[in-house]
C-alpha cells in the first residue's frame, strides 16, 4: 500500500484551524470536506431580499462556513437561507447566478467523496496533461495560460528594477488584488475583511525591492480575462510571469498542467518532477505560489482528499473548487 508523503502525514497529525483550534479529522469523522473548513462566526444576518451580485461570494462563504459547523445536524435549505437572511428561492438563484449549480449540486461538489473522485487518477493527471499539452481537448473549459520565468537574479534581488502595477478588482471569490509587470501577470491574491493594505503587503514581501504603482486601469483587463469564463480561449492565452527560485518555478509550471475538474497531490507532483522524496519541499513551493486561481494550487489536495492548506483560506479553496465544478457542468 502506498504510504503518505511527509507533508501529508504532518498535516494529518497537526492540522489546526487558523484560529488555533483543532479542525475536524476527516479520517475519524464523516467523509465530508465541509468539516475541514475554517470555523467562521455563524450569527445570522439581518434578512434582506435584495439581489446584490457584488455580495454573492460573501453569502456563499457564510453558507459554506455555516454548513461546515452544522453538517451533523443536517441543516435544511430553510435553515441555510435563514442564516444568510434570504428566502430559499433567493438562495437557489444565488448559487445559480454565482456558479451555475443548485445549492444541492454545489454541496455535493465539495464533499470529501467528490475530492477523492478528483484524485482517482491523480497519478496519471500530470502525465496525461504533458501528453495532450495545455490546449488539449480536456481543457476546453479552462483558462489558457502562457508563461515565462524571470531570471533567478530578479528573484534573488527581491525584484529590484521591476515595475509592479497593481489594482483591486471584484472577483467571484471576493475582492482580488492583481500585480503585473510588463511581461504579464505576476501576482493575484485576495482581500480579507476589507484590508487592502494587508493584501498589498502580502505581495510586496515577495518582491520587496520592486517599485509598486497603483494602476487599476492597467490591471482591469487582466481581471476581466481571468474571472470571466466567457473570455477563456486558446487563441488568446493569458500571459503570466513566474518569479521565484528555480525549484518553485518548476513546481508552479507543473501546477499549470492540472486541468479544470482534476486534482493531484504533493507526492504526485514530486514524482512527476523526478524528486519523489521532495513532497515537503513541493508543499512549501505550492504554499508560496503568488498567482492564486490562475496557477491552480487549489487543485492540490492531500492524498486522502483533504483540503490541506491554502494561503488564502480553506473556505475560499472550497468555494473555488465548487465554482469550477459549476463551470464544468455548464
């Protein structure tokens, strides 16, 4: 029987929530990924029947968090709707509008069993991707990307001499920050609790000596290309630039090979890179990925199907996986 990688074993022994409390152990509890989510306050919000697309992700986030804490109680759709202050009809329309799925279909898409299904052929996913290339028939619903790596000197110098333009834009997963150089997209992160300064600082610490200029007009076209699936086309790939160590860049390039609707594990990536004992180093590199969503580190799961870590929060990782399931279903 294949043993788990060092990083996966460590995750299973020491998994804790961001608040420092023990998270559920999916091997001892029911087979649901929902119980892996970071606990979030479940105080009901004031009822409102106003549709506000800009608030869709916040409502979805609250619903995922609510279910992650109450799943043993089998909350009804009425319970879920009441928690976010909407009618059951509005919750149905919310999910249809946000990801194209019914609430039930979305919840089915983010169970541990479904994650295991994504991993069923994990060992061959990367090999198949290399065989068919990034424009193969299995990527018809995916965002097409062309990439280049900056010289190691740019990373070692902390980005000295690079001009970084950044802007804040709405996305299906909350407000996003995009950072771009003249060579293409270099960073994509998310704003939590309205703290734009923290989101910017998270990018700046990666390349502390680069020159940062706020220029939302320059990054807006990139945001539209990334988050509007109608613009995803092989003949117009999104240009990204990878700035990291040689090993990190190799890991990120491998992540770009994971197609929509598939997943792989740290150990499979390590094996594909010819470094089967480097699962822990792969995990560290995945965690340092600066281009969320586009370089799909959210498609890397633990061997058991557990979410494991995600720099921008497990709830958001869960939401992205469910949103992608809707794109495939559409």
